[in-house]
């Protein structure tokens, strides 16, 4: 379960605030001074929890409901939609604005069926195209779609497109990625489509867990996805994989292995061979096993998953071969060969054309090349 300290850190980071800035905002809100070191050494370190007095002021300055900061609420069904500050899309150009107004003034745009066809196309394209290309295209689509949100099916389309859009930002930059995940969850709720509600949360938590970013927020998303429905689905499978990666990165190896077993059982019921980001085919399932096993130091499991995954990845999706090769680099680093592991991973990344790169691959490279923490 997410700790209060982790949530405070993620919420602070989502606003782009330093610990000093949070201390200043709290001091102004409370009318009494609180030091940066208090936030750092007591709250975010997990050594002490904020008192009810400070919880109220944290709620006010971080602009989230008080229940977000209360321990037990993290396990409740209600999704924490206010886990980040608001942010705007990075693409604010005159042609996008004009197209949006044009669609509204003409009261015209693609039909619901057309939008769902676009949704299917983006699910496939995301697997092959680079982040920059997808981001530009989706920005244009979202400007038009927001003028047509007058029925639940369109809110469901919007929720999934917004989730893909969020994935074009690094999860470590909570002011963008996490905010778009929040908006996607709100859109899914508006659609009243339970499958979309689970998928958006599950996919968002998996993206953050795979990247090793904003783990406090990822935990909340995963928990809420699992609470909405326990019906086998791709969304729930995403959430279980997210749980496995989060636990591995939090040094809960036993918990990560238990989640792996759960994911393997669920895959038998919810796996799909569709080549889209909305599904987890056999080869992609093995990509997840490969990374998780590399993070856990289970070389035998990782190598088997890499062999099975590499044999089935479609030729049109070379980026996932790169994932597997970089996982080998991570294994080498975890085994003690840091120079060799970094070189292996960098070589794999260099072989992939830059336009095919994803932010996830870049963040994986950062994880592999990160300095070894001092003992």
C-alpha cells in the first residue's frame, strides 16, 4: 500500500515543486513556519506521518481531497482523480486551436464509429511509431474530439486516447504524464464503461511501474483498477503487471514473484494476440517477464522469457526486440558488470532508429546506467 510520504512526494513532484517550495506554501497556508528538512527527513522519508493539522494544509496546498492523504483511503474503491496538478498539452499551436473551433462551429466531426476506428489504429500505431510522432498526431485528434464529447462512447474513446497521449511524456515528469492519466481516468468515469475505467488505470499504472516512475501514484492507480472489477480483462492484467514491477522496484521480491504468478494465471484468461497497445499478446507478456526477472536477478527466468518473446515479436515492432536486449544489459548490471551492461544496453538502443525510440526505452537506459547507490 502507498505510504503517505510517497504520495506527498509524488504530489509535490507532480506540481513541479521542490521541498522548499512545499514548505513555503505550507507555511503560508498554516500561518506558522515549517522547515524543508521537516518534509524531507520526517514525512517523505516515511519516519513520521503528518499530524491531522498538517494533513489539512497539505490537502489545501496540493489541491487534493483530504482522503487522498489518509492511509485507509488508498485501499478504497473511489479513484483518486486529483493526484496531480493540472498541466496543458505541450502542443499549443494556432492550427490546432483553429481546427478545434472549426469542428465546434460546424458542429461536425467524425462519427462515433469513425472515432472507434481511429482508436484501434492508434492502438496499433503506438506499438511501432516513436513517441514524438504519436504525440503530434494525438494532440490534433484530441483538440477535435473534445468538441464532440456528448455521449458516453466518445468519452470512452477519449479516455483511451488520453492514456496513449500521457505515455508520450516521461512518467518522471508528473506535471505532464500523471496529469494526463488523471484526465483519462476522469473521462473513463464519465463514459460509465467499466472496462475503460479498469483499462485506463491499469495501463497508466503499468506505464509508470515499467518506467520506475512516480511509484506512489502508480500504486494508487493499480489499487483502484483492481478494486473497480476483478473480472479478467486486459486492464486488470496491466494492473497486476504494474503491481509486480512496483514491488520489484520497492525491494519486495517475494511480493513481486507472487504478482508474477498472478499475472501468469490471469494471462491464461485475459491474454490476447491482437497487435495493439490495448492487449497483451504472448510475446508482450514475455517482455514483462523479462524485465521483471532482470530486476529481480532471476537470470534463468529472464533468459527464457527473452527467448520466447524474441521468437514471436512481429517484424513491424522492432522496438520490443530492443527492450529484450536492454533487459540483458540490466541483468549484467545487477550481476555486477556495470560497464558491460551499460554498453550492451546502449548498443541495443543505438541500433534502433531514433524515430522509433520511446520514452520508456530512454528511461530504461537511465535505470541501467544509474550510479550504484553508496552502501
